[in-house]
């Protein structure tokens, strides 16, 4: 089981971000919002993702980066389960919306629920 998180899995394209924000689908489960859009380009992995923590909610970069690290770690540990259920290529943006710093153990079930909703929406649209 591949539990790495490579550069090829990170969403970096400015055009992809603007397309996502403009007309991407979304799933919500506090404190997460997942926005995704199907992409036509070939990718190594079925999902390219970016993580966002608001500067307004966490003014200190140290706090924002710490939250993103926790979220990336949870994602890294569970992504293979989700990848097996996805049959097309997607670009996604995961936004953390809470004002409080939650522990990884509190965030993990909610992140799983958001991705379950994403997979359910993806399956129903095909």
C-alpha cells in the first residue's frame, strides 16, 4: 500500500484553482469543505488536491501550516482507500473552516465523511 504524498498529487495550477472555484461541485462536513471538478488531463493518481486554511481564521502562518500538516497526514493515511473508489481524474481543494485548532483524532472522522460524500456524488454522476 502506497502511503506517500508526492508532488504529482498536489494541485498547483492557477487555472485549475479558478475553474474549481467557478464551477466545481462541493461536499461539506464541518470543519471541512471539499470542492472538486473532473479533469480531462492525464494524471498519475486519480486525484490532485490542495489544502487551504484561512489567514482570517489563523493569522499566524505557524498555526496555518500546522493545521495543513495535520490534514495532509490524515489524507495521506487514507487516500488509497478513496483512490480505489474513484474511476476518473479529479482536481480538488480541501478547505478547513473552523476557527479552532482541532486535534487529528477529532478531524479524521469528519475528513472521512467529506470524502465519502465526494465519492458518493462522483458515483452517482457517472
